[in-house]
């Protein structure tokens, strides 16, 4: 499996402009506006904001939005700000631009969110956050305000676990949770009773963000832009890839999964340009499976004359994962003594293909040939 980059929105947002630096004479000229010769000098920094930290990034299915929580350092009082940015999930268009640049109260998510370590989607289309305010807890939050829901589900991990998870995903249907502190992804079961650690996966670098795909899979992105997909119920890695076009001014990443379009969205936090303008960007990736091998058919029932014999084959990808759905065609090579009952079949979720062969009443040797067609998708 690999990731195919389908779209980049750069920059995906803006900082508040002081509006005092012009390359041509500005309208309604007055003393506090600066006019400079763009052929001789570069306009100095003249923006009032700069990204300080990523507090949350997730797909909100009810409104089909990508939601981003940012902590900002500012030139205006009190020197910091925390805002909610909304982007159309279909194309990355910044939908609440005027409200954010106008510092509307609805987009301010409060000083308490400095204790919010991350926020991501989970089961039942809920948004779950990791809080380190007081004793700390993991629970449902209001996606608009980033505050905990008074009647929502919550989980006090500090009561039994002395690790301080920075990122988690929650599967309340199977009672599972995945938590990451730095380098290791820990898989926990029975979170509604006494949690039990049943598996660990080692990350290639410090984690930047973790996101939920479904009841089996999650996605992670590290500080150096490595993107990983994991089956957290086993647990095992399913895919490893990287962001496209890495830049030296990258300061961090966040990742989410668009469950409607089945694609990965990455937010790349970049340093401001020379004049202080925003360079943060959204990147859209579509997971593509790469069929690598069709395993030879293996009999799983005894080879006896007059009996129906079952053969099993697998199609696997370049990461060792089973691929589905693919059609597997089968035929017997001449000379033929028995009878092939299954001329074609589709692979199951694990990539398995099952074939049936009817052996004759007398001993013989038949040759079974299988093949599949893999279409080029890029």
C-alpha cells in the first residue's frame, strides 16, 4: 500500500495583516501607512499572528469539515490566541476565514485549551480529546468549543496508568484504546472496566499526531513526516509511507482521515515567510494498494481420489497485507483428469481466494494454474 498525493492547498490559511505595508501608494494615504519600493527592499514583517502549536485536527462528519485548533502568538493583547479553523473537506477551502480574521468570539476556543493535548474523531462519530487539566482525562468534547461535554463519555486514565498519553484514539464498541506518549503505540482493551495492555508497536520517530479510521485501523504521522497505518486490534503495521515534497521549514504535522472520501489529510505547519505571511498547508493523500504477489494454491483438505479438494491462495501487497477485492481466475493445464469446480473467485478481506477441485476416481496428476489482473491506478 502507498499514498498518492491528490491535492495540496498552500497556504491553506492566513494571519491577520496589519495593513500598513504597501508596494504601491495605498488609498487614503496617512501617516501610519508605509510605502516601500518593492524593487529595492523586501516588505518587513507586518502580520499580527504566528502559529505556536497544533492543539487538534480532525474530520467532523456531521458538517463534512476539517477542523483545526491552533495556538497562536500575537502582537495584540494578551500576546496569545487560540482559534478554530474550518476547511471544506472536499477541497480544503477555508470556510470561516472572515470570522477568524475578524477575531469573532465564535472562533475563540478559550484559554483552557492550552491543556488540550490533541483531539481526534472516534467511534459513534464523536470527537475525543486528551486533557491535562487537574488529574486529566480522555473524553468527548464539543467540536466547536473544544470543551469537554458534561454528559459525554470520559475515561480517567490517571487512576490506573501513570503514563501521560499525548495522543489517543477510542473504540468504545470493542472497548479498545490506543495511546501514545512518545515512541511507542500502546494498545489497551477493556477500557470500560480495568484496562489491560495487550500490545505495543514501536514508532520510527517521535509521534506528531494520531487519528482514527475505523474499528480496526488508525493512522499516525511522526515528527519527520513518516505516515503509518496500523491494525490496532492485532496489533501490526499495515503501511509505511512519507509526506511528499519535504521542506526544511516544516515545524510539525497533524493527520486525520476523511471517512466519507476514504482519504488521508495532512496539515503541515511551516515557518512564516520572510514578510511573516502564513505558509501552513493542507495535503490530501489517497491510499493505494500495490499488489505484489499471488501465492501458489495450497490444498487444505486431503488429496484423495473421488473427493472434493479445497485449495487456498492469497494476494498480498508490498507491505505484506492481504488485498481485496481482486478476482482470481483458475484453469487446469492439459492433460486433465479431474474437474475444476471453481473457475474464478474473489478474494476475501484477508486476500484469501478459495478454489474447489473434484478429483477423479483413479490416481492422477493435474496442474492447477491461477492468475489475476492488476490494473495500473496511477
